[in-house]
């Protein structure tokens, strides 16, 4: 039963990550009009840098795909962890409106990391 729950949550999380990554390339999700000024500045900085937004988008797509596949889920959880930390900090510091979803996604990622902890041990031995 636990494996089915993990798969379901991983599937939903992976699809959300893939969607967010694709949006960074295709811009099909409209930007909210009530976006805080600090968030607008951050978005402008991402656009000014040029290479950073595609890099994050590619990492979200790759991490989301890896997160969905049970055999590669442990790797996907590590690939997406830095992005999840950035998402969580952004919602804590700048835009608290999406904090609930960010906490849920981070909790799912940390659960997957915890469940696969044996796979990581050879890296730190």
C-alpha cells in the first residue's frame, strides 16, 4: 500500500515539475497580475541572465521524469532537491501565497529521499 501511495504522489509531483519546466520554455501559464514587486524583480533578473531559466526548466523536466519512474526516483529526488529548496525559500521570503503547496512538494521529496536512503549510503562511505 505504501508503494502505491509513493507512486501516486511521485507521479503527481513529477507531472507538476515537468509542467513547470515546460512553462519556462513555452510560457503558456499566464503570470498573475497581483505578483509582488520583489517577485517581478526576480523574474526580470531570470530573464536578464538568459541561461538560468532554461537551466532550471531543464532540471525540472529531467527531475520530474526521473521522479515518476520508480527505478530512477531516488536520483530524481536528488536532482530536484536544489530547485525545491529554491521554491520553498521563495515562498517563505517573498510570496507566501504558494507556501502550502511548496511545503507539500518538499515533504514528498524528503519522504522519497528518506525511503531511498540505502541507495545513497555508497556515495558517502
